[in-house]
C-alpha cells in the first residue's frame, strides 16, 4: 500500500507566495502513474486527523490524483499500519502550507 500527501491550492497567490488551502493524506494501492506523476489509487481512503477524536478514514475507492497536487509519495509497511489503533490516535489536523 502507498501513502500520498496532497496539496490543494486555491487560485489566490502573489508573485512570491502560493497558499495551500488544504493538505490531506490518502492511502491506497498504487495502480498506475505517468510522467507528470498523475496517480491511480485503488482501494483508497483519506485519513482525517483530529485532536479530539481518533483518525477517521473516509473510503474513496478508485481515485485519480493530478500530479501537480502530489507533495510526497511513500510506501506503507502494511504490518506496522495494521497494528496501529487509529481510533486512539490523536493529532492536530494537517495545517495549510505557505511557500
């Protein structure tokens, strides 16, 4: 399984700054990609972090991601990932990023 960190940009930016409106984490099986890092993820889900509840997993199924939104791609160790109790993990939501 792979994990993908995405940046979703708004259309408002200055000459020196691009503000990301949202950062989110997807996990799924990488089925394909191309030269511009467009991705096809199968059996994918978004992991939504909260400081008051456990990690919520939103099922997305087959998902296509535009390459210009991809920030990081990595492989998930499935044994370690399955041992995590996501219902008890608390974390601040991922913040927006300014470049």
